[in-house]
C-alpha cells in the first residue's frame, strides 16, 4: 500500500466586489450581478472543499482592503492567508512553499472558476500523488489553462515565465515539466465559468452538480431575463 501523505488543499480567491471579479461576464451581467455570482461560486467551492476528509484547508486571498476580515468571516474553519507575488505564478509558488514548510507532503491548488468541479477529481489527484507514479497532476481546462494543480514538492519551473491568462498556460506548463523531467499526470477536461457562453452550459443547472448556489443564481438570472432553461 502507498504511504499516506500529509495533504493540503489550497483555494485561491478574491473578495467579491463589483468591477473587480468576473469582469469578462460584464455584459451580459451587471458588475453587481457578476460580484453576486462570484460570491456564489466562492461559497460553493469552499463548501465542497470543507467536505473532503483528511485535508488541511488553506485559503489564499488577493490582498485588498478588508479582505482578511472578509475571508476569516466566511471561512472560519480554514486558515486564511494573503497571496504574495507579482503574478499568478509567483503567488502559487509562494502558497505551495508555505504549506510545504508547514510539513505537508502533497498539495492541490484550485481557484473559484469551476464551482461544479466534482470532489472526486481532487481525491483522484491526491491518490495519484500518493501512488508515487507522478510528481505533478494537472486538471486541463477547455480554454487552455488548468483548473487544478497538485504537486508533492515545489517545482518553481512550473510557475516562471508562463503566459498567464492565455490559452497557452497548460501547454507551456507541460513543456517545462517535460524539459526538466517532472512526471506529470492529467485529469479529465473540465470547464470554467468565465464568459457569457459559459453561463449557458446545461451542466450548471444539473441538480446533481456540486454548485447549488451557482446553480440557483444562474437559474434566477435566466428567468429574470427570459433565458431558455
């Protein structure tokens, strides 16, 4: 049997303020609606993470005025720390460094853009890392990025000079891993909620998905604007 590792779950988040989150959804959403949707997505992701057994949960928030108070208020059972770094790569590398320094041996980071991500994907990631057959697990996104990254030690090459917020994120990350001999495993493809087209995904209204607050928001929004269900 593979050895059980000390596992940490990292969630990257922002405070849901109008004009600061989900800006690619404005329009069709108003800035206020976009912030409300983000708040629902955040709550769904935190709710899903809290149900996973045996994990240290750590929320890394974008540091803005009032952010610490906000996140310690909505996630009292999680450790909440500010993100540190100039870009997403530096921020993720620092977050992994923090939890590995605490003694955790496997860590997975997710954001809030995939609120209906099945928890099985996270459990599967830790299982693959514990098996020792790979050092990194990526969850590919349809837009060319990734919705999840799991590692057993900090590989800074995965976070440096990556074209973040582009369709080449995963491709470049996998290229870097191959160049330095990091064994990688890929999860099934999943989707983000980033654009107006994503709001039309039928999966987001499925009763069995893991995002009840997001599902309710989108259903109400479609009803309000007579969108076909």
